[in-house]
C-alpha cells in the first residue's frame, strides 16, 4: 500500500489507468464493447470496470 501522508492511500504505485470509451451520448453497440474488451486483453490489461 502507498500512503502520501495527507490522507490519500493507494494500492499500487505502479498502477496504470486507461479509459476505453465504447458508448456515446446515443448509446452504442455490443460490438463496440467487444472491440474495447478485446483491445484491453491484447494490451495486457488485467482489470476492467464497465459500469
């Protein structure tokens, strides 16, 4: 765990966050979501939050 001493605690200093947008203002298609997940897997991403 990391701690900056001012109340902010993290889990991993080396974590990277990537944003993959597959929905627009009008919604989207399942194929767009599948493409985004396939990209994430191909790039070696370990965790996905699709909420």
